[in-house]
C-alpha cells in the first residue's frame, strides 16, 4: 500500500480541489458507551469549527449511537446535537430500514456504520471513532486532503501513533492481527501486510465502493471492509496517511478475547472466500460466512469468561451483512442522495465565489 507524506498534503486547497472533482464529504461517527460521553462533544465541536464553520470542507457530520449492552446510550444523541452534528440518531431507529428486523446491539459497530452510510449523502465517507481524548481536528483534514488531492484515491486508511492515557505506546488487536493477515490473506491481498493500522477507526472510502461491499458483524467490520475494498480496487486507488497522535481509552484486557475471536472468524471467512473464488467466480463472501460452521467445524462456540469476570458466556457475532447497495431502502434513497450532493456542491461554489 502506498504511504502518503502528510507534509505534502495541502490542507488549504481542499475546498478548491473537491469542487473541481465534484466530491462531497460526509464525516460519520459510530458512537457508544460512557467513554464517548466524555469525548464526543468536544471532538465534534472542534471538527465543526475548523472544517465547516471556518472552512467549507465537510458537508455533514453524522452520528449513529449504538446502545451499550445495558441499553443506555449515555446521552450521546443530545451530546452530538448540542456540539453541532448535522444529525444524530439511535441505531435501533435506522437499522431495520436497511437491514431488516434484528437487535441493534447485535448489529454493533458494523450495523452503526451501515446505518451511517445509509443516511449520509457524501460521495466520500470519512469514518471516525468517537472516544478520542486530546483530539486534533487535523485528523479529518489529512483524510479529506488525501481524498481530494488525487482524484484516483477511493480508499484512504489512517495510521496514528497510539498512546495510552499515561503516555506510553499503545496498541491492541492490530499487532496480533498482522500475523493472521500475513499467514492467511497476504497471498490474495498483498497490500494488507503493509497496512500499518488495519483496524484503525479513522479511514475514508468512496460511498459507492462501501455500498458494494459485504462486511462482517462485530469486531471484524474494519478487517472485512478494508480487505475487500483493496481487493476490489486497483493499487493506485488506495493509500494510507499518518494522522496525528491518537489518544484512546483502551479496553480491559479480558475484552480483547472477544475482539480477537470475532476478527479471527472474519479472517477465516475471507480466506475461504478468496480460495473458493478461484474456482467459482460467482461465490459471495456472505455465502461463505453462512457456511462457516460446515467449513470450520468446532470454531463457532460460546467463550467462557475468565475467573473474576462476569460468568455470562460470550456468543460471537458471526455472519456478514450483504452489500448496502442491495437494500431496496438504500436504492430508493439514491435520487435524494444525488440531489443533496448537487445542492452541496452548488453551495460550495457560491461560498468560494463569495470569499474570493
């Protein structure tokens, strides 16, 4: 994967570049939990001030709140609205429209990202975590500049130096995941081994590409979205760029077992999909995911909690969402999305002429 030098990105030219290329930008934030309640408002306010009020870089900021396990959203909708989000909704109010009836908690971050893409109108989608401390709005600026300075880029992955709250180098499942990528997927998508942070929540993707992708539920969502996007695109159409230092509240180490189990499922499915595709070009990754129990007997099981943790077995969220583009509700939204993009570009043109 090509790596862009952030010092060569012209953040002052984003408006002019995106107007010339007809690019509209949606910043999309899946949010959940008490950690986000302490960070989301300041993050959105800083982004809105810099990239909507002072500059005309973003066309909208959208937030979908994914309930925590106890169903308490910690006031995140109100926090996002008061901070200046363009719209903020609870996940369970949107998910049934495009994914059918299911528990919003089962959808998790994957369901929230699908809902965000369903509601957004930007031709490029910038996804962004919600629980970042000491946040630097240049994160959004670098992703936006990378998307607009080269019209060929359809996918831009972030890469942030990670620090814990104590200032020590941070990192979670990404470091473990690299070995799985190298062992199971590098022969099919070689660029994945040079992806610095395959699980980072800050990345940007063409809206049509995102809509065409099936992706995993649970913690495998970023793995599947990024691997399948790189498989779909030509190498010159994607890149990574270093973002400012990322301060993020880490999860308890006992929760990492859940993360890794769902991600391991996703990598298994992707490997089997790439293998079968060689002899059956019409096979889909959703079909492979549905047959997981047959392909990998014994791997689909509940996990017992370690001593001292709650004793409720964890049943991994398996399965893949079908592409959003196949949803009749999303297809019905396309005229509205096209109208909104046209109006946003017209408005940007007027703002650029006024400020000239």
